[in-house]
C-alpha cells in the first residue's frame, strides 16, 4: 500500500468535511449538504461518498475529488502540504518528507539491540529448563528446530535476573523499563521491604519474540508455565518500537507465504501460529490476544486482500463475533463510540476492499490441534471459510426453534441491520435471500421498508414521478471499478504519453470531449495525468523522461504500481488505443451513474417531503442522464465499428 493510499484509508471523509464546518445529512448511503466553495446556497447539491472517499458538487463550482482535493481547495494549499497535514491527522509517517531525527534513530536502535540481547538471554534459560522444554516438545509437539527458528525462550522465576544480567553489560534500569523488559513501581513483597522500584516484567513464563513485518525486534509475548498464574498471556507494554494494535505475530516469517498463497489466515495464539508453520502452513499470523484492528488489516492488505479468521472454539474471540448486536446497533445509530466486532469487521472489509471470511474449528479443537491431527483437514477448513455475514447467520440459528415466530423475529432483528450496513447492492440482496431461506420466510417480508412518501391526512398519495434511474439502460458499476479503470488509463498514458492526442481524437470521433484531469476523482491520478499532459503539450522529445523527472517523491509509489498494472499491453497500438478509449468511457459512465443514482435519491426525498427543491434536483439529473446516454451511444458505435 502506498503512503497516499494508507492516508486515504485512515481518513473518514465524512468526519473530515464535517469538522471543516460543512453540515452533512444522510441521504441513502451517502451524505449531502451545501457546497463550501461557492455562495449559492439554494440547493444542497454537495454530495459525499463515504465508500469511495470522494465528494462532488453538482452546483455552481461543479468540482469533486478525494480528501486531498478537499483540503487543498478549502485551505488553498498544494498537494504536498495537504498530504503532510492529513498524514499527521491519520498517524502515518511520511519517510520522504519527515526524516527520522538522528538521535531518535539511535535511541530506537538501542532499544532493538537490547531486545535482541534479551532474546538470547531468554533462549539460554529455556535450554537449561528441562520441564519447560518437555512441555513444548511433548505436549505442544514443537521440534527443537522450530523453537530455534521462532526464538522461543524462558523468563526465569526471579524478580531481578534480567536486571542483574544487563547491569553487568552497561545497560541501566531505565533502559530496560523503556524497552518494556522491566517494570517500575513500589513492590509489596516481604523480601523487598518496599525498597525495590524496578523489577523484571516477565517471570516464570515462556517467551515469544515479536518482530515487525520487516523482522526488526519490537517486544515480547509471554505465556504462563504455572496454570495458577495470571494473566495467562502478557505482552510488552507500549514502547517507541512496540504498538500492539499495529503488529501481527509471525508476519515477518509469513509475508512471503501470504503473497504466494494470496491469502492470510489469522489465529488467536502464538503457539497456534508456530505449530501451523511447523506443519507447513506458513501464511498464518496472530493479533496477540487482542481484537483485530483496522491497522492490522491494512498491514495485511499490503500482501493480500483475502483474509480468513480461524477462531478457537468457544473462545472469547468467537463469542465476540456475535456479542451485543442490539446494543451496538443503537450505539451506531446514535453516532457513539461503541463498536461491535462483526459490524466493525464488515465495515473495515468494505472500506479496505478485502475479502474477510471465518473458518470455524470443529470438535472443540484449537487450530494447532487440528493441523497436528490431520493437515488436510486444516486445509479443507480454510478453503471452506465463509463470509462474516454467513457465519453470523449460521451461528445465530444453531439450537434455535425456527418454528417459533418470535425466534424468527429476534434473529431477523439482529441480522437485518448488519445486512443494511453493507455497501454493495448485490451483497445485501444475496444475504437477504440467505436469511429468508434459513428462517423459512418469504424474502419480501425481510426487505427494509422503503422511505414512506408524504401522505396528506385522509387523502391519497400523489403519484410519484418516474424514477430518474429508469432512464438508464445500464447498471451502476461498483466504485472500485472506477479507480481500477482510471488507474489503467493513467498507467497507459504514463508508459506512452504520445497516445494522449490520439485518444482525444478517438473520443471526439464518438462525440465526446477530450480527456481532462477532472475525469479522475483521485488527486494522485489527477496530478500524474497533469504531468503527462504538460509533457505532451510542451512537445518534449522524451515525454516519459520528462514526467519521471518532474514527478514529486510522493507520486513515485503510484508510478511503480501503474507500471506493474500496464506491463502487458497489446502489441498493436490500435488495440491499445481502443482499450484506452473504452476505459475512459467506463470511468465517465461510472461517475455519471453515481451522479444519477444520488440525484434520484435527493429528488425522491424532496418529493416525499413536498419540498420545492425536487425540481432543482430533476434539472441537475437531466444533464447527467443525457451525458450517460451519450456514453452508452459511444459504446454501441464502438461495438458496431468492431463488427464491420
């Protein structure tokens, strides 16, 4: 994931725009308000699409874009400054813009060296502890080679063994506290008489080194040896190099296998990860006993979009998938901060455009036990993993009397709000059908009630106008297709800038205007296209070299991504030009389809409320319907020409 994509994925565009002083209200799945960029406030023609992270004004300024474009236009700043501000807001480091201070880099290196030395200390103590070794070998079935590969160790049952060891090597107690290896506080212990303030954090525990995705030491996880000790698991505290919610145990060793399999499997424990790697399933990681965070999903998304949750049976993680459905729904409706795991995971799945599934463990066995019993069974369970929504439905109906109408009502009341939160029309329809089949009811009874039209007392409802979308001959395409198609267009032109003039002539041949930066909703694509256009208009002899040399550092990851996307173009330039023309029409068609869909919603709501603004929305929509029809006609002309 590029830095720009990471910043966009962390910024909620609705919050950003509302915090800038723009009042927004929900309109369908999107938000509307008055445009902050022009004085005409007669019609709320400013629309925000939270799914794609974009906005558009249908009024006087007729502009749109993403979070960067909004901040640039609102604050009057350039892209570099907008990226810097939004990265700071999102908590994303910009390596090209913010170099790590030398003294800070030196401090981090000291912490990591201390942690590497601690790994050696703990490993030596494990080798000399026959009881713990026996537990790992005989009960957990780990080989010596596996234990060495993962750097397993043992923290001795002592208050100061670590302190004494490192004090002889020139490290201070404060160094150990900063690295998370020691704890500083008053001890209530008869041997210390309240004198000791610093003591070893980990005592009489199996130690698991935790590294970041690049293999650098970050901290430790620790598991009890004595079943009477608490807590069962203990992690390093938050330190400059250890942030639990942004790390995944085992990712440094799993990243290559995740790429190869194009799938990541998430389990709940360190030993699950290690045992599965030992069994040959190396695409497995763990969130270290915490709820899965969106930062961790973003981290995985760098390597794959296909993620499976393999939850222990009857574990806290499994139960959390279904916890608090009604309470969480109320909290979400109030805009409060309470989150619900299944809802949160599905929303993260939609925002990050990942395929998130759940694999249930049978027979009360943990993942490592299944892999040890029958590796082929583990493989089959992962292959059979189901979407979160399907898993929720299946779990809710287990052991329920589905002949009881009240039980059906209760389950439907729990599941339907989750279905309606999904951004995809196709997914919502599919899951409503699934729920209807499971409950044995007519699907139409499960559909959410439509927005009721205004109805005068004692009178009949006025006939509704023909929906705008009925005029469209084609369906609306998903937002992600827009980004993909737009990236292809810019990517081809980045490789072959000289095609731009031929592309514009091709568009003109079908009665369409030339390509401009406004055809792209995303600022990074707009900027790169602007450089391409500048190179061509200045008649540079080496167009591509001009673009590369003029490109800001922040766009270089995008250029590499586009290079990869377009490396296998057709050999015939006429075929490339045809594909390019079709993609431009596709990009424009998606945008116009979104415009019409949103204006249809606004028009319908205004009509139902008896609002005179309905005619304004109708007028705006007519323009976009006409534009969409012209695009459809162009496609038909292209198809006809191809057949001739």
